[in-house]
C-alpha cells in the first residue's frame, strides 16, 4: 500500500483517488496508508473467498 501511495499520481483508480482526497485534507502519510489498507482489505477478502475476479462496479 505504501508503494501505491508514492505512485498514486501515475495511476487512475479508486484507491489512488481516495488517497489523493486524504492528502488534500492534510492527513499524514502513515495514516493514509493504513486507511487505504483498511479500505482494500474487505475487497480483497471478498474476491479471495468468493473465488471470483475483481469487478469495481459490481455494487
């Protein structure tokens, strides 16, 4: 997640947009990395337990 934070300007996806909003709010780096990991964890868990591929617009 830390690598995604430092390379967030190179990618356009939901997590990097989320990180950028937190940067604009003045949140510190470590807090942003942990918040992003907490946001990604349930998504990763669902993909692994349901044995499916990731569908970003599924909801």
